[in-house]
């Protein structure tokens, strides 16, 4: 077997065992996830992701391993940006907290299927038409600039999303979570609950985020194994990360700007690939990309925390302090 085939095999075995373990122990039906549980689950998924990096160091080579680590950290940071949107979706459709875990589990599994399809199509296009990488690069620069300059008033509205409007037209929906069920029967007819709507919305929104993240990963590496594994490892940890960070996500005011800088950097790197490769070797480019990702993401989080400590008002806390109507 080739090193790539061994890596795919190990990855597949680890993912199957982890999913069985996750669905059996981490996903007790209709149970709210505590911060402590979410922390241990996050440690579990991050340890798997980083453990695969160590495996690649020995099985593949240093460049492939660093490409994977850079791509994994990129995807992980982008997934943090997803969490705020997920919170808005749950709140908009009034789903009880005890159903969050199962909804996220199925949403994440659907997102993985969609991402695999998306990645396969993207890689095939790049293999046939290499110039598409330049389009991806321009798209990332545009997306990064737009993200960096986005105002607080540009808030995502789940009920105004085209997918929800389409579901309202074609599916018989009921305005409740069905007691934890996705499909129920009322008056002898099949109805779809808000929990079903949430699962579809979670997977679709993740696919929308993948439109940014997958081209960004291709800017780091064109190795299919790196792209697939970094994406799936990052997405699998999204559910536990949601429960761990949902109370603190509003405190990371400048995370979006940090991610935006990374996207602009990777996009510019893709556009200047021909000239950069004449001066800097592939392994050096990977190291530089890794450093930029770590510095921008860590720096934006630290800066957000420091600004809060200096007395910048926290709107989320102000709202929480107001009495309910």
C-alpha cells in the first residue's frame, strides 16, 4: 500500500470508531450538554485531529503534515465563526436546549456528506482547469475584504433565508419542535417539525461556509487527502465546540477580522503562486501559511479579550441583564 492509501485507511478507521463512540456516549438523547462535558468532547476531537497530524509526520512527510495542520487550524477557526449563526438558527425556531445535541449531530453528518461532494467536485475542476485556483484566490480576497469591513448590523436572519422560505412552500411544517421528533403525524397527515427545519438549515449553512473554507484550504494544499481529512476532522468537532463557546462567542468581537486577514492572505498567495514559487520553496510556504493562520486567529481572540477588559460594552451581556417582557 502507498503512504496515501495507508493514511486514508487509518483516517477511515479512526473516524468510524470515533463516530460510534460519539453517537453512543456523547449523544444521550434529549440531554442538555454542560460546559464540562463540552470541554472534554472538544479535547477528544482536537486530540484526534492533532494526533492525525503526528501520524502524518511519520507516515507521509513533514510538508504534507504541516499542510494538514495549517488546513485543520484554518477550518477550525472558520468553524468558530459558524457557531454564532448556529445560535441564531436555534433561537429563531425556538428549539429547546435538550434537543440541540441531536440536531447538531445530524446537521454535522449531513454537512460532512455535502462537503465530501463539494470537495470532490472542486478538486476535479482544479485538476482539469488549474486556472480556477486564480478565481478561488480572487474570490477569497473579495470575501476577506467584505468580511473585514462588515458591520454589526449585517446580522443573519434564519427565517428570511431562501432555504427556509422554500421549505415553507413545499413542506407541511408545524410551528413546534415535535417533542424532539423530526416528522410527526397530525390529523393522519405527515408534518415536519421545526427540529427538522433546524437540521436542514444547519447543514445548508455549513455548506455556504464551505464555499469560503474549501477554496481557502486549496490555497494551502492541493493534496486531496489533506483537504478531505482536515475538513472532516474540523467539522466533527463543531458540535462540542458549539456547546463550549456559545456563551463566549459574542466576546470575540475581532475574530471575524482575524479570519478575514487569513482569507485575504491565502487568496493573495493563490493569485501570486507563480511568482512566489520562484522565490520560496513549497515547504517554506507551508510554514509561513501556518504562522500567519496561528498569529491572526490567536491575535484576534486575545485582542478581543483585552478590549473587553478595558471596558468596551458587551451588548450580549447588556441584553441578558434586561428583564424579560
